[in-house]
């Protein structure tokens, strides 16, 4: 009889531990990349860079596991897709698609440079070359750029604070892609909601696709103050329409 309270207590502890673990399960993920293992870019199309150093698996800086992705662009790089870039690519999402994105970034010694650059973007599924949406990190500011038509005719620029160099910064983005006014856009930086827009157009009819990496477009046409950019990514997750903030946010 004396053993029954102990057994009940052990069962309660096991149940509590199970419940706690379930709170941290991540569901409804289409992509989960911490860039571990022998094929760290297997969930991406990996043809948007020029050189061996452009996109590499890194062991110096990481927030999960023992690796991250290191991205390196240089002003002397040969052109890739008509620009200086090092990016991984996801498939096209058509209007009506809802997605959650989460990841960490580390901008290494990110000196101010007014020459334009994006550090992640969604590209329209057409040949205009103008991002449907992107995060810029030039001129010492994080600026979220939007051009829902992908035609460079109606761009919006939303300042979301100073660039944070040599620290990990977490991002969560929730988007419903829409070629009419039924879309939505939410952006969190380090857990703070920075952008919250509903009933908006977010994509062209052709759809849009996600690109993770640096596109230093300013090196081709603008005066620039830097000749190299280095950036790290870790804990990259993409969730479907049934996902939520906790499913994709970096960290446990």
C-alpha cells in the first residue's frame, strides 16, 4: 500500500514531462533547415551563387545543433542571374497560399553601406527582377520592401529599426499570398510585432517564391562603401497554412 503514492507521483511526473514536451513540438512544417549533416542544403534549389565560398556549411556560429549556413558575397563576384547574389530558393507559391517563415540571422561586421541589398526576399514568378517583398539591410537600417505586383511600380518601404550587427536576430513572417485585397502580412523581429497588415495585395497573379541569402544589387549601379558581405542563417523553418508562430519561431 505504501508504494501506491510513489507510483502515482511517478506517473504524474511522467505525464507532466510528456505534456511539456508536446508544448514544443513543431507541426505543419514544409521545410526545417539547421544545415546539419552531409547534405545541408537538400531542401532547397541551390544554383543562385557563383563560387565555392558563396554558400557553405559553417561550424563557428550557430543557434541549433552544431552548424549554420554561411553566406559570402564580394563585389568582384561574377554575375548570377544578372546580379551579385548568394541565395537558396524555394518553389513557387500561388495566390491563395498561406505560409509561415522563421529563422535566425547573424550579420557579421555589417558596416553601413548605402548601396542596396536584400538579405532575404520573395521574388515574383516573372522576369521583372523586382522583389515582391524583401528585407533590406543597407544604410544602417532594416527596411521591409513590398511591391505586390512585382513590377517596380508601387513599392512600399517600411523602416523597422537599425541594423543589428554581430548578434543573432530572430525573424518570423506570416503571409497570405493574394493578387487581390485578401492578403495579409505580419513580421516579428526578436519577438516584437513590427508589421501587421490585413486586407492587402501581397503577390502577382503568377505567384512568388522565397529566396534566402544576400542579393547585393547596389554594387552594380550605386556608389558603395563595402566590398564583402558575410551573413549566417540558422533554424530556418517554413510552415503551411495550418502552422502558427510557435511552429516556426527560432529557439525551443
